[in-house]
C-alpha cells in the first residue's frame, strides 16, 4: 500500500484522533532524521561570544533541560542556527521557514526544532529513538504539521510553451511551499520559498486540466498536469492558476486526491479565517502612465495623486479625470499631511524636496515651495512631534561620502511653510527615517536602529542592545534596516531585511519568537497592526502583535506606492495594474463605488474598463453650474431682428442682458384664449435646447425638458399684441434669448412676423385654421 493510500485511509478512519496521518512513508524520503543540514557547511553557528561564562547569553541562546531519568542523561544544549536548505522541526514536523536563524539545534544529539517548540521537546538527551523521527502529519485542530511532500514541475517564466522546471513541494500548515532546485541532480532545494499557495484561501481549488487549458503543452504530458487555483483580486476578479506536472498520471491523481482531502479536512474543522487584506483593482493597464509610476498618496475617498517619471498627476476616480500638476519632473516620493493641506514630494534629477499646497490639485496656478538645503534627499519622513498644539516636522536625510546629515524642519503656516530647526550628523548611511508616537526620531542604519531626541538632537539610544543575542549575528552581516513598529507596553518590532525581532525599550530581547520571511523581501509596509512583506512572487501579511503569519496574496512583482501599502503596483500577464489593498476590518480609504458595481442579479462585480479624460484648467471654473450663456446657439438667419442703425434704435429694442443668478420672481402666465385651451408658446428658432437636469420653471409652471422635434416647422405664429412685455426677473425662466427678443419685438412692432429658418421671406399672419394645421410648437 502506498503512502498516499494509507494516508487517505487513516484520514477517513481517524476522525477522533488529533493526528490523522501517523504512518511512515514507504517511498524514499528527502529528509532523514527531520533535518537537511550537513555536518559543517549548511549550519551557521550564531552563538554568543561567551556562552558558558555569560549568564545572560546562556539564558537567551542556550536552553538547558535537566532530565528526570535516573540514568543521569546529559541536558540539551540548544543553539540558534541558520539552515541553507528547507528543514523540518523534529517536534511538530512543520517547516522552519526563514532566511536566517530559522530554528535551534542541540549540539549533543542534533535534535532540531523551532524556537517556540524548544520548551516542549523531550528533556532526555539524546532523545529516544522512537521520538527522534516523528512521522508526517497535520494536527487538523491547529493546522500544524507537514502532510505531504514530493517533486513536481512548474512552467518556466513565460508560460508552458517555454518548458518546465523542477521544484520541490512541501504541504505544510495547510500551505504549499514550492522550492527551486538547481540543475545539479544532487543539489538540495534553496532555503528561499519560490511560491506559497495558501489552502485557507476562499477560492482555493485543485483539479485536473483539459487539452484546452494547456494548448502549448505536449499531448503526452496533459494527463499528468493538474491545476491549483487561488484568489488574486476581488470581487471576484482574475484568479491565480498554478500548473504542475507530475511524473505520471498516477502520481498526479495522488496529488489531486491528497490536496482535495486536506482542503476538506480544513473546512470541516472550521479553522479561523485570518484574511486581512483584499486586493482590488483600482485602475487597469489602460492608463499608460501607470508603467512609470513611482509613488502615490490618497487625498480623499475620490481622489489620489500619482508620482511618475513624467510628473505629478491627480486622478479623480469619480469624474474619471486626470490632471497634470506642475512641471514634468520625476516624482520619487509623496507624503500627504492632511491637517496642513500640504503635499511633500521628492522630485527632479537632484532629488529636491518641494512643498505643494493641496489647492494645486484643483488647477490653481500654485507655486511649488522648494525646501532649502534639501538637494540629494535620500530618505524622507513626516510626522507630528507635538500634540498640543499640533506640530508637524519634516526630516530629510542627505547622503555624504561615508556619512549622512539629517535636517529637521518644522511645518509652519508662514509663506515658506517650513522653518529649519537643526541638523544631526551621523557617521553611517541612513536607510530609514521614522517619527515615533512620542515625537522622537528613529534612524535606521545597517544592522542598527537609533532613536534621537528631536528637541535636543544630541541624546540618543540604540534599540539593539549588545546583550541581545541577535546583535552578534546581525552586526557581522550588515543587514538592511527597514522599519520600526511600535507595540503596546513600550515594545518595538525591529524590521530588518532578513527577519523581524521583538525588543523592549532598552533594546533587549523581549520575545523568543521572531518573524521569519519565506522569501527575500523587495519592500515592506505597515498597515493597521500588520507587517506587509512584498516579494517577487507573493505578498505575506504578519500580525505584529502575535507574530503569526496570517495571509498570503499571490500577486507577483508588487511594490507599495505609499507608506501603508494601501496603493500598490503589480504586474499581471505582463501588464501593469494599480491595486487598492482593502482592510476587511477597517473603514475603507477609498469610495468602493468607484471600483465595484452590481450586475443584473445584484452581485458585486468589477466595473468595466473606464476611459480617463485629461482635465485642463481650474476645476472650479469648469464646475460652474450656471451655463445658460453657453447654451445659446448662433442664429441661422436674421429675419426676426429689425435693422439697427445709427441713432437711438438700439435703445428702442429694449434688449436686456441675461442675469447671472437664478431668478427669484416668477414670470406672469400668458393669457388664455377664448377657446379655453392655452396657446402653445411660440419660438423663433426651432433648434432644440439641451435638456436641463431638473425641470425648469416656465412662466411660473413646472415643465419637463422639451423633446427634440423630428422635422423643422415651416413657420411659427407670432405672439399676440396683448402679450405682456418681458419682465427682467423672468428672463432666467425663458428657454432662450430668442424668446425674449420675440416677445419684445411682437409688442413694439406688430407688423413684423416671425420668419421660418427655412425661408428668407417674411411670413404673413396666420389664420385661426392655419394655426391648427400648419403651426408647430413644443409639447408641454
């Protein structure tokens, strides 16, 4: 009986057991003894300089477990180690994921385990043989353990038509870890995870493929290919499909059955949903400037700004408009101070800092304010330093040859909007700047974080104490310092390029647990208590309070555009997309009505591709609602206007200018004929007007917008001589200027009639019979 058959048999019959798969594997295993490390080369000794003599180092790095056996066995001596290949914990069988310091190894018996599992291992050293090599299996109640592992082939970069590459897959903790393998047949997998597929994903599924799914694959390989699908974007947008090629069709069936059974067990046990972020496509690849976007910021729920290589752009998601702001200079970074209505940007070839008032986004001709002595800005940060009164500071790090200078400015309400406070010289290159909640400045440099007092500028404290076991390991390798995250009770999470460690306010180790990255991070961000780590193939989310790895988004080549990562850029099918990472537990930062819509059945779907128009000029000028003067079209003939020559004839026309405000006085109603039916209103120009958004007041009555006439009327009857003269207050209620001219002309010169636009001859007064058959008017 094969391993998988026994595995499935045990899972179906062991519903009352905690471990559903405790059967040794009959096929050859990659790991022997639960560890992949070699004797010397694959293990890095990260012990402190003095382990025996230093009591603190002994307590932090080496954990001694006395035995209660009467045989007086030796005690374990666990040391933190760095593994160069994937290694499983001998206690819980889960992978020890990470780039360095992944786990602990006993120097005496070689027992390997997680740092968190170390207190729970058997105290006997060496560990008895029946407990040294634990079988594979997952605890379904906690989702911990390794269930299955093997070799598969995945498509090369560019698709199936370019061929397949071999990878090693481990199904652990309800996740699929894919590791690259070099061309050497005897080479071990790399410690860096190539891709992670989370089985807790709501869209997770596994199935075989059809010929139409893999049209570029060899026909003999199609029966051996299966597909794993996970979610990519909401709601529900494109999905991530991962193709895998097994060695045979039977092996493929084993993978499909095993993964489907594990997914069923996971759903049956109702493990907690740890989803935090949802990726929503904000703008698709139809916007060409996304390819060169470097930074971004959210202004309000309907507007964002993008910093590109061509300049600064404001995107109105509600109006689907794009406006260029300022000159065409490269924008490297954008920070928005909403309380000050101010944008801080790093722009130009010289990387100079400029302050941009927020009114510039409306099209106003606003001058950008240059910050003095800010050329060559390497790192920038803004934040409050005082709460009462609320005061913001701008900190800029300028790189010198082997040192850096930090210039601190105060954001003011003066004309220059900034004032220099002081300079701080640092003999290292600054990699990160951050203003803490207490107003202090945290400076990140290689393998170190230092906190400075902004008020004095001289007193400082290191957040990595020399007695911290991490100090000896991290200082010898010059690890990049990325960020400091503040936690309750004066605890800090130091985020480096290889791991994240917890320290207290003095820089000493506060927890044994450390956050391990599955892959090399390309960027990091902090969002609502969660550390978001970007890599080439996926995005990992960690809970900073507990240190748990809670979610994985299979978004490739993603990078954050702002500090929180709420706006991110990714590449999907070789096309650039702008994403909005929505937190399911917090209030939305953007109006989702600009992203989603409802179909005919009421389901939420993605809005179709939108075309953005280029906005020119001031928005307030363009958004003026009083557009009556623009609605007046040019006349086609002038038969209805009397000759205006020298003298006072122009005053006799009694022409009245259009009012610029809405009328408050209603115009009088026209007289009703003897027949009882009101005469239709007569116009001189039959061209239809653009319908107004709301019904206009027409001579004191509410009327709907007139429909467009099908045919041009041959002639319209003139108004009666008893028609009242137009009231200036009623001019705004007339449909056009021609109405006003016609009413005035009918009163002053009854001999003239209104001519048709289609005829150059003057029309004769219509008869009552002709008024019914030949006149034309708009319906009420």
